[in-house]
């Protein structure tokens, strides 16, 4: 693809229109929270790219004509929807194992698998530019990512043994991935609890301040009713110990991060494995929003498959992440779909801040290619969902096999072109923001 043909003024208007479509209601509901999110996006081109999946999917359009490596099946698989260099980190899986892999599934949907690869490749070009890597070095990194992805997909599609394609754990990971897993292991549930709660009258309760909002009786009642609905969405295995679901306290919060700001969310404090106070569990109930890619993947069968956006987020995450959070479920509150998950002390994101050596960057990028393939391969006919009733890895493997030589160059060309666009868009966005041209702020 080429750099955007519009001049800065025209592109600025386009950016504002896309952001208004995606976030206009959120801005109206809480301008202060949204302003803080936009300032974080203004901090760097990578932060801007990370926060604008809506703009990325707008630029790619509807894919109605398909594209290289896309056919009837590979255009309709479970996808992450917002894959970039900072979409990776740790989680504690349902078996109690710390795993490094893809995280943050709020934008997940069903669509072309190449969207995930292109979005990551573009972010790699933006990241590489920020680290003063040459175009040739960025080309090498994207090629390395594409090759690692392709090799791992092929291995999974052809029935490689589990010890030949192991997940990234404390026993198998190396370099920065292992460092991230060790950082996660050093954290504790008690440390999380002490940051969010305190002991009052011999019982743990949410602490005032720190972003916690005390709820009135009516709101508390609604949240607890939504919690009861959530319990019905959990797998039977998660309900083996009923005492886990005794509510001890409820608090409100507001959205944070470079994602949707201003959305209300709620934390619920639950009894843990025992009467002891150090193993209580915090779960969050937060409103889900429509994924950006759903505006361009026009298929009523996909849209109609989900009860609401909370249901969609959970179903997609369960499909894309093996042995996912056992607390993961959905519910409805005030007519809006909600995602429910544990506030985990073991969730640590990959930190690119100290990854500067080209050889180390290359090692990480190759591992992220393998992690991406593992995510796509998890989302197959064995995931228990009828929406994608075939083996994803075999479909992708066959599509790439049709043109092995063109696969990596496709991603390389896109990475350089969209990386340049993202950097230019970031500059335009900062000028719009600092000159007061974003409506509502």
C-alpha cells in the first residue's frame, strides 16, 4: 500500500471522523477521562497506533474482494483484531501455569487472519523506527516474524508433537519473555489485595481512594444482580467450589489505559480458597464495546452469533487463548454487555523499554511470531464454537502454501507503508489535539 494520498488537512478531517464514530459517545459521557487517554496516545507514534485500531481497520476497508492468502475459510477465522507489539504478556492459565502469549482480546472478532499479521507488522515498523533501526533492519524483523509464524502454523497444521511446539512458560521461554514470566511470578495475590483493599472490622474491604468509587444501594443491587447472571456463564469446572463466589464487597471504577476511557466498571471482592484474608479474589465487571473490525466485516451470521459485546469478547477470547482465565464470563448491566474476569496479579506486559540490542529484538520478534501462530491455531474446530467449524491452522497453512515466497514480502511492504502512515497520522493527530480541534475537548 502507498502513503495516504490526502494532504494533512484532509487526512486530519478523516482521522477526526473515524475517532468520532468510534469514541464519540465515550467522549460525551466523560470528556476528562477521554482527554487523558488522548494525551497518552499523543505520547508516541506507537501509542497512537496502539490506541487507533478503528483507524487501522478503516484504512484497510471492507476486504470485500478478499486478498492474498484469503479464501472462504481464511477470511472467516477468529482474530485478535488489535494485534501489535505491546499485545503480549503473561497470564495464569486455568491449570495454574504461568504462560506468555497474546493478551487483550477486547477487539477480537471473526475475520481475515491477515489483519492480525498486518497490524503487528505495522507496529513493528513504528517500534523499529522509534529505536532508530534502519529500513533494512525493519525488513529483516518483519521477515523473521513472518517466517516464525509460518513455520509454527505449518508445524501445528501437520500434527507436530506437543513437545515440539510448547507454549512459552518458565520452563521453555528465553530472554525477555522469560524475564517477563519471572516478573509475573514475583508478584502475589496478597500484594494486589493490599493495593486495592484494607482490613476493617476483621474483614477485607475495598479501600477508599485509589480510583475506587463507593456505590449507592441501587447501583450495588444492580451490580450484584449482574454478578448472579455472570455465574450462569461459567464452565462447570469453575463452579466446583461454591464458597469462591461469596461476595465480600463491591466498588465502582472508571476506564483507564489507551483503550476506551470513561466507561464505568465495577470490582467485586470474593472469598478465596479459605477463610484466610490473603487469598481473596478480585474480579472486574466492565462494559464491552463493538470491535473496530466489525464495521468492515459485513456478515450477519457473525453478528447474530453473539448475544451482546460482552458475550462476543468472552467467546472470542476462549477461542483464541488456550486454558484461559477460569473466572472469565459475561453478563448484562443497564442493557449493555459486560465482560467479567479476574483482576490478576500475574498479568505483566512485555516491556520494550530495555529491549534495544538488535539480536535480542530479533529473538523476541521470532517468539512473538510463534505466539501469534499459537493463538490462531487455538481457534479451530476444537474450540467448541460452531462459528468457525474447521481447523484454522490447516486452512491458514494451505493458503500460505499457495505462495510461500510472497508471504513475508507482503507483510514487509505493508509494514513500511503503514508504519510511515502511522507516524504521519500521529503528527497530524498531535497538531489537531494541541490546537484544540478535537470536538468536545
